[in-house]
């Protein structure tokens, strides 16, 4: 994540015209040795093993947090209190309490013009930006149904028990890591909030994993490797979410389908430059799914900053597009499409929590009960 | 369905070598006028407006039931009692009680060598037959995750309130019509039974639909247009099911994915000749999803009866393949892959019921409670 | 081919309403033993080892020829002279001379109301029928470019030297077998004739093949395993054609793309229910290729005779659709889309010949020189 | 191109470990105004309106040429003579004479350890790099057939007559621009040279185009908008090439298929992270095309420098990968896969020339005649 963020700030400065030029001032991490090398490689002017260094430095204007989930709250709250903008990795936090505290800190800071952001980078694939536009323009009519999945395969039995498999550090497993993206994407695209979780299942397929520091030992993993849940939006749309780290063959299969009364959309990250659009209801002689290569500089969000048509973009461009939008906001302009702040990410966190409760209690959970 | 079944019996007789030749003896339906024409068109020797005619006729060896769901039980139970084999459309019945009665009738008849069958035709797409073989051979290792969907788009607001939208006749909507297929397919492929439904949602998107006999009036629809549920198999696999009749753009999107520790499979009916297979765990230089065109006469179930390699099959061939397998069973041989009988379809019916209860009661339902 | 044609006539009679009902009167072939069994299996009333039997029988109204290419001319010319309609397999003949003689015989017979047909079955995939309609309606504007391929993989080194690998019997190899289909399809869709072949290559990859009657011996194959050529249509469109029997992995990869000033189309037989359509020129926010599932009974050619939407068709339906269109013509109606007669197939044969000459003489050939 | 190259050098320095760090020393272009802005935006230390400035500057070690085709020869020859490495855009030159002169200059310079490179960037998509490895390892057996296309749609009637439509500046149209890439890719992958062009067609679809400086006027375009040719490799493989700028709907459809006796490969740039691989001959129960997502850091060329598995790359990464490989060569190491130098690009230029002659003279051309 350090590389993805460093690159995003650098590239946003080159490819997007902005009155603000990002300066890579200080990078902080725990391991002093690798840190110096990282700072040199990516052009950070200074480095520190304490994040507090950044909060205390009057020259730092924005703190970009890419630490494990349990190390989001402290730096974010302190930085916001110190009047610094904060861009935080997703999910917002490892617990609902921590997320609430961050939301409140952001609310207080906002009164002083301080901004918060959360790196839900997939909003900024051009194809997803186009989906957002089409939905906002009513091209799908009333949305009836949403299907979201985020499947990965890297969490097999041999995968070491790193922090992502510890509940105390990560909060949850595939759920917070992957479903978080899809909850955000669904909320963003529909412009609606989830009202109820109808049911959920969270399963730890591999409860013992190799110890990263001693592969002959195993350590306990207490997070979900698979987590699925069903939900309804306030506006009535039915939704399903499925996250997995043990879906053999699915490397980064982040996909969403939205079905409305007058049209439908599909997105799959592994073919991230493409948006599938069904315009109008089914039927008719030339009715069908259209494969839109969302790479035309004149027509699709952010693309004019990059290459000619069909000279496709990749994973990292979502981050660079987001960095560019953050710079737009910090210079007083609107982002190309809405940026998620802590208040917004708090809503996603509530859905994550509701699904975990539904799985644990084996029953439906209304979002009004999760505060 | 009358056309699909008539064609299946005719084609099975031509394309498959069998000691038994099906004779289209008598066709029964309520409307005398269209019936005569239908019988002539499809080569039925006789026709009748009473199904009882067939049960009473000593020359009839097998009753093939394609009537609405609430007219499955009576003819099936009577025919089985009269010692006639029965092949019934899916789902088995419109209520759990009717299904139980049919299961029991089949059990009694089975003692006298009388067979029951249920037209879960998608088992007999060659690609699904190949999936069955690969799973039985352990090519996927332990199955962790199943995702099934069956989405159609024909149930928009203008679709008339035919019997499929009446709970008293159909039992349920998209659920019994579409999820039934996918529950059967998942049980068939995994060779395992669902142990728990974790949660479900069933929604009637259009509660009023045009009266088929007077389009200016509307009638009440009391079945689900969308129904999704989450489940676990006894062996541990997590599963999701999603059925819809309002999924704009998805015409007959019957799809299943199975993820195991050592491989994975995907099937989509709209490209029904293809099975996607991920052999082995992810990783490695040439790891990937393989597109198998399951049309090679030497290698794929049923295909040797049809055409040269890659001269693709269609929807109707699933029915003809099933008719051929029924003829195999009736002549004392094994079917190419297992045929679902009433006892088997009863298990699918229990899952349908469990999901409806979970949706209604907003909580998880153990299958042991549905008998 | 005997099975495909027998099935086509039977199915056309069942599925399509027609004043004419085809009767399977007499089947002729050389091998008496297999013939009796074939006739019984497919419901032919009589059988004979001499095709002359059919020409002489006053009860026979149409002769359907599915013999090797060098046995097209004699039965066709005799049957036409005897006032019988003829439906002949493609390509029209094994030599230009034989084709010319057949064309002339058909011309003479036509004056007496006798019809000739050639089994270019792929014209009658519903997706190709839709392509025809869109082109005729001008939806593509001026056609600039056509790319056609028909690739198969069955002709590896181990494939026996059957008649298809003998120039004296087949005329050519992949060229006459596969390019013939694509030349017909391109001419049909564009409604235009090829004016020049710019260059060609025909290569015999395996000049020795196993003797079918003694696999330890080999026999000489003197036809092309790969044949490609470039051409221009009279109207200006540039075209490329590629046929192969050694294209590993391509089982029946019959595909065509047409690019016009105002739109474009793509068809691939392995996914034969689909037509890809690019409506309008490139550019614009939602511009893209639309995947049309040409299976809607209300909207696509021939489909109303078959199943509900998205209950996909297969290879054999092209033949049944053609049989149905022949019955339409014989009963005085128009076919759904034009049927190729011998005069039409003669034009395809001229292109086949021009390409062979271009390959042999290593230079461009104008079609005006091939008569 | 200036942006793509500038970015490539910057990113190669960040993402790839190298003993050499590229310094963006001086950028040269004709328009002084836009040049200053460009230099500032991309971090070039100096800028000049004369390329000679770079050749004369002793601090410049490598000249990167991205000018129109007719401005390749002079700077390349001068820079090489001055002992500077040169990386030149493709095609090598606008005429065979210019290309020969560049090849000779590079040969002379090579004796003094000076390197030449040509930006055939598509070699460095990871999927293409994997294809190269598989072919070199013999995974395809003997290659029988190659099909290459590079189709774009931007050259409609309204596209202004920029230098790319002037023969005197560009040499040819779609041919030199697009076929050049595919000739290079085919030669690279097969490790073989084209021996004969069997035929070709080059067509100017729009001979008059709007004047870029006065849209109400038109200017003559004298280059091909479509150019196709057929060829054979010395080793026997048959090949087809097709380039177009008027292929409506095909935005950057750069694709190649290679069929061998023991396997096959397909690549399509619009889905550039994917390589399709058919391992082994056709046939067998699980035979099929495998979709390899060539994004795994452990297994695919260049990927370890970028992101985790399936975090897909885009167009610009081909350039950055090439810049990294140039740095490897300049620091005495081998490139990941071979880099094309001027001698190599000269072979591609000969094929371009042979095809143009074949089109003009309407006959086959042996490559031995093009020197």
C-alpha cells in the first residue's frame, strides 16, 4: 500500500493539472531499515519510525494512513485534531467503536475546514465512474437488484497468519477487506443506504495457519475466510454480497451487477476498463449487453489525463485518480465523482458490523440497531 | 413444456440406441381445441382432456407430467399407484405437503419396480455432466464455496398475472421456478445436502399485474419476483442462491460456480456448451481458467449421440438426453449420470421450504427442522 | 451429413407450420449394410444403393445430395433434368467445370419451375439472419472491411487420408470445405460480389496421411490444410479469408466480422446464438459492442418456431431452418432470407477457383477471368 | 508519445531496481511554447527546439526519438555517430533507404559498444512476454499458422489530414503504424523471419481529409487506411496480417494467434493482462483454451516490479518495462526478453516494404528481393 499511495501522489502531480503539487514530505513506518530504502526509492524527503512525527510537523498538510486496521484510529484522530487533512485506507477501522470515534473526530475537524478521505479506490476506475453517471442520470430506472462479489484465492491453507487473519488487528477477514469495497461501491452507485441485513454467513475455513516467523508452527486465525450476506436498501433494492479469500482461480474478482427497471450494469475488475451496460428493458431486436471500453478521453471520468482511447489503464490508476480528486477538493474544486469521507465510510462500517452480527446471531439485523 | 417433452421423446428415439422405443401414446390437456392440433403436430396417437385417461389405460407405461405445480400431486400419485412410471416437471410440488405425499407414493411404487423421475433438465447439459464427473473424481478437492444464480428478465410490470404468479398454484415465484434448478444442480454436483439456510430474502417487486383475460384490470401477484438465500452444506461448503424474474438484460442466466481446495468450475447456461475449469490451486505460470467446449463425441456425456466436435447443442438437448437416460433406466441400464427421482427432488423441496421460512421469519433455519 | 439432413426434414415438419409435409421416401448410399440400419433409425421408407433409383421414381419430388464433392454433378444434373428439385451439399462441386455444368442444368430446369438449393446452412443461424437484416437496412453504412475465418483442428498428422484429402474427389481441402462457407456468408451478408483476389496461400501441412484401411501405411494428401486469401468486393470492401484444419484448439471456429462506416458486426459460430453489433460509428460515452442473444421469438428469424427467449439453439437448427425455408419456397412463399441456388453457389465456386489460381500463380486474379 | 516515454523513464527508475538511474536531461521539440510547459510538467531539466542540442551535449547518454517517421533517420544517425545510445519509435523509418542507413549507423556504433533500440512496446506486455517463453520452450511444437490484426477506428472521414496520412512523412498509413507492431510481435514470438509475401492489399478509403489548420478545406491523403497481407515464414508457418484505421468499433484491437502442432496461443491487447493458451493438441476431456491472467509477480515477466496478483497493468507499463530493460542492457545485464535493435527493426521494415510492393504490383514478393 505504501508503494500504491506513493505512486498515486507522484502520478497525480504529473498527469493531472492542479494548482496544488503534492510534496512527499515524510514517510513513517516501524521498521527503520526498510524505511530508509523505501523513502529513497519513492522520493520521500524524510522518514520516521513514529507517525507522531508527521502530526507534530507544521509543514505536513495531509496524513495518508496505510497501516493495519487497528492503527487507523490513533493517527487519524490526532492528525485531524491537529488540523491536518487525513486520507485513510479502508475499512475505516477494525471496530465499530474506533470507526465512530474517527467519524466524530472528522466531524469536529470539518467545522474548521479540515477534510477526511477514505481510500475506496475502486470508485475511481473510469468504468465505475461511468456507472455512477449513468445511475445518477436515471438510466437504469428503479434499481431492483444488486449483486456484488469480491473473490480472491490467496488465503489457502499455506498462507501465513499475518495480521489480516487476526480479529484483534483486522476486525474481520475477507469481510472487512473485500466486502467493504463492494458495500462502498454499491452505496456509491445507488446513492442509497442499506436498511436491513437479511442474513449472513462468515466462515473460517482455515482456523490454523503457519506462523509467519516460524513456518513449522501454526497460529490461530479467528477471522472469516468467506463471508456472504443479503441485504435490502432503503429504496427497496435487494442486494447480495460475497467475499472470499479461498475462491480458487479468482485472483482479484471484484464484480458488481445492478439491475433496474429500465436498464442494467455490470463491472468486473479483472477487466477493469470495461463497463457492461444494458440500455432499456430487455426485448427488441437489437437489445443486448453493450461492452463499453471506458477509455475514451473525451467521454469518461479521469481518462483525459492519461492516454488515447483504448490504451487501457490498470489498478494503480484508481489510486492516482483518487489522489487527483483529493487535490481538487483541497484546492476548492469538486471531485469528478463524490469522494468518501469518514462520515461516509462510517455508513459502510455499520453495514460490515450488521452482517457480522447477523452471522453470529443467525438472524436478520436492521441497520437502525447499529449505531 | 409439452413441445419440449414431445420433442425429447422423439429425438431420444432417433439419436440414442435403445432397446426401448418411446411411443407417443396419448396426450392430455384441458383445452380440447388446441389439444387436437398439438397431438397432430407432434405425432401423439390419441388425446384426452382428462389425465385420468392415461392412468386408466393399460397400454400407457409412463406418465410425463408438465402441468402447473399444483397439478403434479394427483396425477403422479395416481399413476404411481397404478404401476406406471412417472416423469414430473420441476419443482416436485407447490407445497411441502404435496411433495411429501409424492415422495411417499414413489417410495411405495419403487418396491414394485416403478420409477419416478423429475425433469431437472440442466443436469443433462454435457458441460454439467462433465462438471459432475470432475467433482466425483475429486478434481476440486474439498469444496469450500458455491455460487448459484438463475436470473431472467421477463417478469416486468407488464407481464400478465398467469399461474406462475399465484402462490396457490405455483407455491412460490422465481424461487420454486428458478432456484429449484440451482439447488438441484448444486446438490447433484457436490453430492451433498444442505444443512442450514443462514438467511433469505423474497420480494414481490410487482404485487399487481395485468389480468391475462383483461389487460385493463390487474390481479394480485403474491409470489417472489426475486429470492436469494445463503446456505451451508453438511460437508461445510458455503453456498449462495439468487433467483430473479426482473433482472433486466439477463434472459436465461442460469449459472453456477464451485470453488474447491484444488480446483474450481463455472457454468453459464447462455453459453451452455462451455465448462470453465480451473485445474489445481491458483498460482504458477500457466495457471488459469480453461474454457472446455464440452462437445467432443469421444469425451463428453451424451455427445456421441449427436454431432461432430464443436457442432454445438442447444436447450432442447438437455431434455432429449434426459429422455434417453430414462429409457436406459427403464431398460435396466444405468443412466449416464444419476437421474433425480421423487426422493431426490424432495430434498430440493425441503431447501426451497427452508428458504421461504427463513425469509418470512427473518432468521436462520436448520434443514433438520423441515420434514 | 445424412443424419443432419434427415433430422432437418423431420424437425422442419414438426416445428414449422407448412402446407407441405416432407416425406422421407428413399435414402440412397453405397454401403447396403449400414444403409438399412440408417434408414430404419431415421424413418426412411425405402433405401437403395443407387441414387438413380430416386431420379427414376416418379414419387420423389426432391433429391437431397450429401455425397462427396465429386458425386454432386451427376445426380444433380440428372435429377434436375428429370424435373426434380435438388438440394445439394456445399461446395457446389469439386471442379469449376462440374459447377458450371450444374449451374447450367439448374438454369434449364428453373424455366420449368424446378428449384435448386445449396446447403450453406450457416446462413440460417438466427444471429446470421439478423446480421443480414441489419446490413440490408443499411445499419452499417458503407462496408469497408470484412474478415472471415473458419478454423478447425481435426486435420493433424494422424488424421487418415479420407476423400476430403484427395484433390480428385474434394477439389481442394480446407478451402472448399471451410472457405466456401465464409465466401457464401460474406456474399450473402454484403449483397455484393468479389471482384478480385489480391493474393492467396494454400499449404499442405501433412502431405502423407495414414491409409484409412491400413493405418501402418500412408497415402498422399494433395489438398490444402491451410488456405488464406485476400479479396475486394465490387463495392470496394476489402476482405480476408482464412481456412484451416490444423488450427490447434479451434474446434469449429467459424467467424466473420464486418466493418462499415456507420456500424459493425461480429459472429462466431462457437457461440452461435450471439451477434455482436456496434451501432453507429465509434466514440461517445456509451459507444460499444452489443452482445445480442438472437433467441427472442418475436424478434429474430426462425426463432418463433423453437423455444422461449434464451433457450438457445444449436448446430442442427441451421439445417432445420433451411429445410423449413425450402418447404416455404416449394409451397410458393418466400424464404425468411434468400436461399442459395446453383447460380448463387456458382459465384462462390468462382471465388474458390480464383483463390486457388492466385496461390498457384503467385499473383492477383480478377474474377472476370474466371468463367 | 512524449508523455508515454517521459513516464516510462520515470516509472522504470522507481519500480525497477537498477544500478542506473535515468535522468530526464533535455527534451527537444519544435514548438517552443508547449515545450516549456511539457518540460516542467514531466520534470525535464532542460528543453530545446533543436534535437541537435542533445547530440552535441556530452552529458546526454541516450537519445529517445519520438518524432514523426521522417525525422527518425537524421537524429538517430547523428546521435549514434556521436556515441550516444538511441531508442527510436517504430517503425524504424518512413522509407527502406532511411531504415537501411539507420541500420548501418547502428552497426557501426555497435562496434564501439553503443546500443540502438526500437520502441516495439507490445513485446513487453507481460502476457506477450509469457507467450515468448512458452514458444521458446517449444510448448507449441512446430508453428503452422499465425494470424495477426491491429484494428483501430479513429481514421473516419472526419479525421484531419495530419502527418500520419502523408506518405512523404509517414511512409505508409495503417501499415507502417499498426502492421509494424504485429510483424515485430510475430517475428519475436516465432524467432523466425518472413520469407515471402504471397499477396497484399492497401486501400485508401478516404483520399481527401480535412485540413488540420482549416477544417473547411480538404487535403490529399495518400496512405493506406486498410492494409492486409499474407506471408510465410522461413520455417513454414503461414501468416496473415491486417491493419486498419477504419474498423468501426475496434478501438485498439491489437491481436495475435499462433497455432502449432502441440499447442496454441492468443493475445488481445484490449484485454492485455490475459494470455490464452491451448496446451497440447485438441481433444481429450478437459482440453480447452486457458485464460492466464499474466499478473502473478512470481511467475510472469516484469510483474514482480509492480503490484500483487491480478492488480492489473495497463498500456503504459509496456513502455516502463521496456525502459527498465534498456537500463538493464546499459548496465551490462540481459533484458528480460530480447530488445529489438535497429538490425532487428530493419527486418520488420523489409516485410513492410515487401507487402507494399506486393500490393502495388499485384503479385507475390520474396523477401530475398528486398534489401
